[in-house]
C-alpha cells in the first residue's frame, strides 16, 4: 500500500510539473502553430464521427429511460427539459472526455511512449530541442481547444436524438419537446450572458481536455521497457485520464451547482 501511494504521488507530481512546464511555454505558441494545427486535426476531425454517433445514442437512451418513468406519472412532457439539462451539464462533457481519453489520449501516450523507448526523446535533448515545447505543448493546446467544440456537437446531437425518441416513442410532439428544451437552457442571469448549464459544461470540457492531454503525455514520456512499456503507458493513460475526469467532474459540479 505504501508503495502504491508513493507511486501515485510521484505520478501526480510529474503530471503537475508537466502542466506547469506547458504553461511556462505558452509564449512559444506562435512558433509551434504548425504542430498545433496538426493536433487540432488529430484531436477533432478524426474523432468527430465517434462523438456524433455516441452522443446521438446517449441522448436517445436518456430520453427513452427517463421518458418511460415520467410517463407513469403523466409528466412525459418534461422530457425535453431533462434531456437538455443532462446533456449540457453532465453527459455531453463526460462522454466527450471519455471518447477523447480512449482515442486521442491513448494515441498520444503510444506515440510519445514509442519515442521514449526508441531514445528519440534523448536525441531531441542532444539537439537542444525543448521536448515540452515541441511535443507536449501542441498536444495539450489541441485537446483543450477541441474538447469544448466536440462537446457542443455532442450536446446538440444528443438533444436531437432525444427529440426523435420523444416524438416516436413517448408521444411527445417535437414542438413541445423543443420548447421545453430551449426554456430549460435560458437561464442567463449572470455575467457571462450564456446559460449556466451551457457554460458550466463547456468549462468542464476544457478542464477535461487539459487533464486527458497532460496525463496521456506524461504517461508516454515516462514509458520504458520497449513495446511492453508502451502498452503499459497507453493503458495507464486511458485509465488515469478517465478516473481523473470523474473526480474532477464531481468537484466542478459542486462548484457550479452547489456552492
């Protein structure tokens, strides 16, 4: 147990150090714009179809399961409100982060892990190339930018999927569904001018993107022992990213809706 705790503290310390190193190198964004654009493509366009497919069925599942229970009390006309709030607050950001951890995060860990075990990272140091600025910064920024955008797509397609189920399975007209969904997302009484349920979910997704990118890059950079080490780093990146997203989701939800 003591060994596991020590390893956990070491991993956490390295990840925090890596995050601070990225923040200290934000001035290099202009020089790395080409690499950042490549990561935007890898983090966004290559996984957008997965986000759309999963988001659609998540919205359909939420609408079906919730609507069946609400119909027992004659309240199925509230299904639009529930689907819209659940997608924007929780399901959209969380599902998007999980997809990014399983696809983009694993790819980052495998790529950097392969470079680590093949001593390419050492070669970069010999050539006086800052590996954090060259390898980590573009990946972190790419995922931070694309996570909220993908979350918007996930929220939208999820609400559309809920509307399809509402109309076809729950006998709730689309007009009523959309009216209740839009009304639920109209709370704009604070400084942002955006509905709280929308901007809180987008802020969550931004944090989740940073978490997935930093943990995945840290796992890859610390990979050892050849192909086995790369596999272990990839598994560790996905596992730790999802756990960290779940933990962070609780505290962010508490901050926005309970504080």
